[in-house]
C-alpha cells in the first residue's frame, strides 16, 4: 500500500530485477564451478587410465590378460570414486561449519543462577520504593577490554521519572542491559539497597517491567500474552484492557480472552501490540518501569494514550525512559545525558514557568571550555501540546517571532530549531512576581517593551482570529465530559470540578461579542500572554535594558486591549496560597485610573502612531477595562481546555476554581 501510495512500483521492480539477477548470476557461477571441477577430475582420471594402458602395452615384462583386465577395471572405476570423494570432502567441510557454531555455543559463559538462594532472596514486596543506585558501574561485552559504560555513579530516587538521552552508541540500551543483567555489569547496581548481582535472574527480571520499542507478542491466546503465568483473574485482565482501550478490540475477537494472537501479533496493528505490552505492565504492577522509546512507532492518538496512562497508572513508580526523541521526556523529573558511555550531565535544571513547554538550562560539562563563540549555557525548550491558535502553526510562529525579536535586540538569541523544540540564549534572570507590578519602574519598562512589540510588522496571518475563534474552538473541545481523560491529580475537589465544567461559558462569550466592539481597540501584533512570569528581570542591568518580555507561544495579531487587560488582571492574583485552589483573587488590587494613566503615558511615549494627551490615555484605559473582563473569561476557558489536552501537570482546574 505504501509503495503504491508513493507511486514507487517501477523503482521496486527494478530493484527486484537487480537482486534477482545477482542471485541468478551467483547460482550460475556455482553450477559452472561444480561442472568445471567435475571435468577437471575426469580429465585427471583419464590421464591416469591412459598411463595405465600405456604401461600395459609397453611393459618389458609380460602381463597376463587377467591382470591387465584387473588393472584397467580398477583404473576406470577410479573416475567415479574420485568424483564422490571430492564431493563428500566439500560437504564435510561445509557441515563442519555447523559443528563449529555448536562448539561456540557450548563455550559461551552461561547466565547467572535463575533462582535466588534462600539467604539473599528478596521479599515478595521488593522493591517497595523503587530507588536505583549505580555505584562505579561499568559494562563491557564478550570479555572485551572496551567498556561501553564507564563508572556510572547516579541515584534514581523512588517514584522519580528519569529520561535518558544521548547519541547513537552513547550507551542508552546498554544501561537497560546492565539493569536486567543481560550482560553482567561491573561495580554495583542497588535497588532499594539490595545488590542485584546477589539475587537470581528470575527474581530480578520479574520485578522490573519494560515496554520495548518493538512490542513482543507470542503465538497463543490473548490471556497468555497478558498473563503468561496465570496469576490474574479475568476481571483483572479486562480491567487492564479497559485502561489501554483494548477491551472492545478483544471482545470483538472470536473467543475474546481466549482469542488467538498470531505469530508476532501480526493480526494486531503496531499500536495495538504496544498497548498489549502496556496492559501487561499494568498487570505486573511493578515499582520500576523501563520505556525504550515505547511510542516511536505508533500514531499520535496511541502515543497520547500511552503517555497519559503512564502518567496516571505509574505515577508512584520509578520510570526510566530511554529517549531517542526529546518530546518523550517532557514529563521527566530529571534528564540523564550519556556520551561515550559516561554520564556527562544528570538532573538538568528545570526552569519553572513553561505552561505549554518544558524548559531546561543545559550547560557544557565541567572542564570543557567553550569553542570560539560557543555559549556555556543554553536554554532547551521542549514543545508540549499546541496552543490551538487558529490560522498558524504556533511552533513555527513562535520560532519566527523569537528570531525577529532577537534580531532587534528585544529578546534572547535563537541558536537552533528542531522538530521537538528549540535552543535559545540563556539569560541569567528571574521572573517578575505579581506583587511587583505595583512598582512603577517595572511597569514603565514593560510599557516600553510592549509598545515596541505592538509596533512590529510580523509576516503571519494578520486577521484578529485569536481571541474569539480560540475560545470557540476550546468550548467545542470541552463540550464532552472533562474528567474522563484527565489525570486524577487535577481534581482534588469534585465539587469544584463540577462547577468548572458546568459553567455557562458560551453565554459569557456571546455577551463579550456584543460589548467589546464598543471600545474600538485596534488590531496589532500582540503578545497575548502578558503575565509577570513572562517578564524577566535580568541579572545584568545593561542587558536588554534591564528586563525582557519572553515566551511568545500565544503571540498573534489580536486586539490591542487584550494585552493591557491580561497584564492588569494579573495584579489581582496571588499564587503563593498554600491551600486549595492555591490561588487567591483580590479585586482591590486592580490598577487605579492613576496607575493605568501612568502606565499608558510611557506606552504612548514609545508608540510612534499615538499622540500624547488625555484623550489618548482615556481611550487606552477604556480598552484595558473592557478587555480585562474578556481576559478573565479567555484564560478560564483556556484552563479548562488545558485540563484535557496538556501533557504537563499544572493544576489548571485549580486556577479556574480560583
């Protein structure tokens, strides 16, 4: 099907003909060589027979007729015997190759004992915490002097989610081999304080679950593939299948749980095979789970299902994710970077503040100096699920905007873009907090920066689709029950959940459509997320004028008043509350007319298209007040939608409740 879809039939036909010709040529050469050997042997034998005849005829001693006949008969029979002996010799040499292989297998060093001895045998509930400690651990294959892993010393705490990244050959798969003792490691690997080399392989491997990149299924029933040792009831099997959304698939099979899985699972799709492996891991319910790029070969829907199930079902487990794609480690607590068998970095600092993306500070290893103008620190941004901005792909738009602002000195440098994210300049700084919005010095610089951003001419869709169209799209998304597909930790308060989901957002949206046009806010290139967390206070006061507006995931052409409204309502929020819903709103903190007028004086000063004066200030204040109401509703609907779609556990339900 794929070949026909790309119209590549003729190319593959030509490739087949080339390979067929190569095979035929090789076989023809083999036949010709065999025939040539036969002719050569026959020629040698005939020369020998001729020599015997010549001897009989020219011998000085008389030879009796019977003896001459015996000599000729023996010489003639030699031809066939030589042919058979040569053929048997060649066959014997060929068969001895198999004997050599068998001898090699017998010389292979056997694995360790399968069962543990009674003394160090681990308890049935081992491991309880799932803590893994590597102590001076190295690994080498086949008695080779070359070590593929070298002096690994790291500690993976219980319940931590650790992503392992590195180039091909860095040692990621070897780490799995060491953990499962597929090859005996040097040094120590401790799981909950127990050295894994002191226990049997069965006890070790049965306590660690793995979901490989290539799913492994066996010929037999669905039941045997899920529960090979018959340790679980049918209800538990059905429950596991329901969690991975395979219940309907299995129920449609003849025999259901006793339905047959063909060799390699060929009667199931790749995604379904991977889900069977996930259900198998759920049934095992081990405290340690290893993922070897488990979602590399599945579609986006199955990928999202696997990631969501792992976050929910294994949230109290230690999860090691061997990652070939960076977006697969977006949920990780720590990241381990391997290079040439060594851990060059572990626990890469995660920078708080990315509600759509995960952000990390990556640094050169200690002792390695930068080359030329190479930075010592860079910011790694991994994209989460999109912002559903209509009209433009937010990843492309965000990178384009970052590049434009960088060129104009309004933002960090853009070092590179890849499918799962991008690399940016790391700026030593801290984020502004809502309480600091009362500081007029900060507000003055924000007014200057936002005026410069509003004046940009960015080559993207200039229709103001962002505000109303985004809310309409999000309302359609949340029309279905929210709690069914969302992480349980988003809902510590069921009453609040029902309130959040059941609110009549569409009625409020219809009211906004009638009211907002009255303020006449123009369309400009807008940041659309002008919160204190997106304002950096640089450590170096000479860099970027002392502060900087960042994170343009939501940037698009929009009504100008929306940026003002979003900024001003942030004054009312206090995110330092320790109790649910972890946020408090104080409406008295909304800026006064005097504070807004002071802000807009500086905004007008840096806006070439605006004239100074009370009339302009009043118009801008009117825009801000109108769109403050719109911003409240916008971010409430966005938060409810994030509950369903986000891969990040950011307590969106709590924000809406607040």
